[in-house]
């Protein structure tokens, strides 16, 4: 498992983030406080408090390409 902290303050960023995560076959979760949602679900993401950074957890050993794509969202 790999994890990074990102910021998704604008709706356009959320749309781009979901597009990236949906192209990945592995499980990706988004955590904000005690809440956890599927990072491939745009509705799930909008249910979180996006005014604060959130944590992305990628459950795959071969996820360097996904991490590189998500680097632009780093908090």
C-alpha cells in the first residue's frame, strides 16, 4: 500500500482525479478524518470535506505510474 496527501479544492480537479483513478485496475481509497470512500466514485469524493487535504491510499505494489499522475494534486 502506498499513500499520499492531496488537495481537491475545485470541482475540475475532482473530475480530473477520478479520470486518473478509474484508469487504474487496483483499489484506491480516499480518507478524510474518519470517512473513507472509493477514489473512483465522484459522488463519494464530493461527500468529503474537500476544504482540507485528503489521503489517497493505493493498494498495489506496482503503482508508480498512478503516483506520478497524482503528484500534481499534492497538498
